[in-house]
């Protein structure tokens, strides 16, 4: 690699090899960086939309081309990179080009992993087909496509969510938390672009509060709603990138609906053994948890009476007595809270 006059690397210092591109379906091209910077090919092929998913945007001479719509998404080709949350936006960009009967090039550096992932996601959503079928379709047009293992897991999660971003999906919640945890591990604080993971304080919700909540046993302050729970199965290692078992898939869709019933039926241990575990309450991070923005781990104390209710750990996570390992973990100890099936519409003053 060569340096320019001010000892800074530029995009032109890197060689992505010969121009490589393939038409996946009419007007939709998948290729590499060289193709995206080949002005003659772009003009001859009449490419008017370019979707770049790379660590650097395209050179300025491409940005200055007339009548070319550019979209840049900064992602490196690493398994732990978050590409899933861009699927909806990139689908709309690709679809808008094709709906206008325009030609679009989707590219990354080599046109193998990142850009292929976005095209596969587009094909999945457009035709409502599985990841495997979409992958085979794209591969039949471009033989060396190969999303990295993390991207494959995200594509499969996208399929599970019905080709959309389901913010209520437990696996998606864990996925986002673990992506955030990777950033906390590096920076020691939660980056601002993950602030949406901190859910509102359920005790301060006065409009349509949830009927099922958990209260501090000592002062009766509401500390979590049932929708904040992240249910788990005994002995489960709840890591989003692992392929779930059939038993987990069948159970996860019913977890939130059945959790209240499980609480009522605690005495029937034989029945509960096959259901979600209630030995530890793993929950989403909530606004009343004061230390979670600036600390990697710590205690969770009741915001009203200061009683210790549990702990949190962005990096190490926690192991439930049932054997399940959850990371990152924000959890309440069952003996410290009470389950309640009614919410008093009273604003709690901290």
C-alpha cells in the first residue's frame, strides 16, 4: 500500500482486484469496489443508484457524477458488526431504484460478504423466502458470495421476525444488547446510538400502564413490567448468534404470554420444568438503573428505598441457578420483588 503526499491512506491506495459484478435480477447488480469506481462501466451500463456498504465511502469523482444516487453504510466485514438494523433502509433504497426502472449496483470491497448480505436480505423480503433459498438464488448468479457467520445469523433472525424488525422479539432484544455490550467493552460506557435500549421507567408510566408488573418487596415501588422480561429456558446459553433448538423456537413465541401464568402456577414444579425459568428475572435495561450508562457492571438498587434488587453486567453476564448463561445481564432476584397483576395509575415520586 502506498501513502499519499500527507502520509494518509486514501481509498485509491487499496486494490480490490479486477472489476467484478453480476446481475442478480433485472437491473440489480452485485459487485466489488472496482466496479463501483469504473466510471466507463457505470455510464455504459446506465447505473444510476449505488449502494455502498464498506469502511469508506466512494471516491469524490464518483460522488460528483451527475444523476447518480448514492447511499453509504459504514460497516466492516466482522461477524459481530450490526448489519441487521440496516435491512429495512437498504431494502427501500434498492426497491425504489427498481420500481423506477433504474439500475442499481450494491457493492462492498470484494462483493462477497457485506453487499451480498444486503442483496440476500432484499431477496428474502421481496419474495418471502428463507435465507437458504435466497442465498442459493444469489449464489446461482454470483458464485463466490459468502456472508460471514455473524451476518448469516442476522439473516436467519430477520427471517424469524417475518422479514421486518420486530422490536418485541426476545431474540432481537438480546441481539441488540449484545451488540451494545461489545461497544461498552471497548469504550467502558454505553454509546449514544444505543440509548434506545434503555426502556422507560415502568413506575412513571401513567398512560395505559401494563397490568402485570414486578414491585420492590420492601417499598412496593414498580421496578419492571412483564414486557421488560427476557425469558430464558433452563440450561440455555442465550446468545443470539447461535441457532436455537426446535424446543426453544416453539417456546420463545409464547414466553411473554405465558409468563404470568407460570408465576401463578409456581407450586406445580413438574409443569414448570419444561417452561421458561423463573429462578432469576433477566430484564431489559431500564431508566431507573442509574449506573448502567457509565459502568460495565454493578448493583441494581431500588430507586426509592435503595434495597438491593439484583445486579447488572454488560460484559461478563450472569449465570442463573438453572444453569442458563445470559450476557449481557440485568437481573432481579425473585425473593426481592413481588409479582402483581394490577397497576395503580399513580405517578411514583422517587
